[in-house]
């Protein structure tokens, strides 16, 4: 049984990347079948309801032609897909006042893109392309810089504190800190905002509010739920501005959390397991063959011509460099090594001082 398990484990280690790809394909197929089973009955019921409503409407209003009704519905749906509120055209809700335009710019620069608002004119489409070509890289650069500025305070400092104060190893401290950071992020970015939206937006349940927060911060942006329908125009504008700030701050925090999880020794070991040893050098992470002693801090008075210091995070343990058998005695450094055995002395040949024969003649 044990040799069979060893052979299976060896096969999984060799074919790890192929197994990962096949598992992902099966995961995609499983997701497709699940959505088919969950959403298809609801879709069929909604289609049947709309068709029945259309038939009843034409029966009650015989003066309306069926072709005219179809044209009206097509036009209304066409405008609705472009963010124009046709059913509320007489109200004060517009998609391109300043607050809505700022909210639209924030959503597509953060690549959330709810799809509820989009350019109508050709000039607007052209400006969107040119503006996003410059704006999206700048947004990603800003978020990346803020992430690297926050990492020493949010990740490295607490991990070092856990190592020094709690006596944890680097791997254990990193894992504990990542768990605490994940719980705090879930509370501040999902649970509290979902509770606030549930109270501010009429008709939204807590599940729908939580769903909106997750869809927004994950940059999926389906656009099926939007914070509209508030009690007044001023509250709608304030809510759109608050969500714009929420997207920027939330994405920055999520990038810090993702970077923290990416630097976990367990994550790096998992990546190397599937990608193989050619994946690249480890980023200072502790595996079985590495010894971690905290982040490397160079001495303050380091001379220019001095040899470079070795990062202690990458130093192998002595047992892996110079292994020794426990039962064999170690020679002392003060004693001279014993002379070699079974070596015979070489005979010394006598010098022949007689002159050559040619000189005697």
C-alpha cells in the first residue's frame, strides 16, 4: 500500500502543472453546469411571464398595433442598455450630470465597469478610448505605489512584531497575520458597507448589498445592482461619490491583502509545487531548505569596498551544508590530523659522483 501511494505521489509531483490545468478546465465546466441548472428555470419563467403580459396588454388595448408595441419596446431596451432611464425620463435622474459622469469615470478607470452607463455619441466613444489608454495605467501605477508604501506598515511590521514578541517563526507569523488581515478586511470592506447600503438604498436586502460590494471590489462589475432609487437627488449624488471613494480605497486595500497572501511561504511553496523548480528564485520565503531570521537590514556603517552581506533569509542550515553522521566522532580543530596509514617510505637513491667515462680517457 505504501509503495503504491509513493508512486501516486511521485506521479502527481511530475505532472502537477498538467493536473492543475485539467482541474481548472473541470472547474469551468462545473461552473457552467451549475449556472445552467440554477438560472435556466428562472429564465424560462421570466420569459413566459413577459409573453403572457404582452398578450394580455394587446387584448386590453386593441387599438395598439403589435408592430408598434414591438418598436417601442426595442427602442426602450436599446436606450436602457446605454444607461438612459427611459421609464423615468420625466424625472431628475440623468446618467451624465457631473456626479454621474465622475462615477462613470471612476468605474471604468478601476476596470469595474458596471455597464449601466456608456458613451452614446461617437466623440464620447473616441474620448473614452484615448482617455482610458492613459488613465488605466496611471490608476494601476498609483495603486501599485500605494500598495508598496503600505506593505512595510501593514505586513512586514506586524509579522516582525509577532516573531519578536510572540516567538513565532516567520512562516507561522506570516500565516497568522494573513488570517487576521483577511478577517479585518472582510469586516471593513464588505460587512460594514453592505450594512450601510442595506439601510440607505430602498429595497435592498443585506445579501444584495453584500453582493454589490463583492461584485464591485472584485472588478467583475455585472451592473445588475446599482445604488439608484434613493429618496432624493442629493442623496443619490452623495452615494455615487461615496461609492467612487469606496472603489479606490477598497482596491488599494485588496491589493495589499493579495500581496500579503502572495508572499506567504505556503503560497510560494504551492506555486513551486505546480510550476516546478524553474519557476524562479524564492522571494525570501521559508521552506524546509531555508532558514529565516527576519527581514535583512544592512549595517549602517557599511564601507563601500566591503564584501556584500549575505541575506540571512537565504542561508541554508548547517545541517544541509555539512551533514555529519551522529555516531561518528568529530575531529577537534586544535589537534593535527593523524598520519596516513599503510604508506611505505620511498628509498633514497645515492648520488653517483664518478665522472663520465669520456672524461677519464
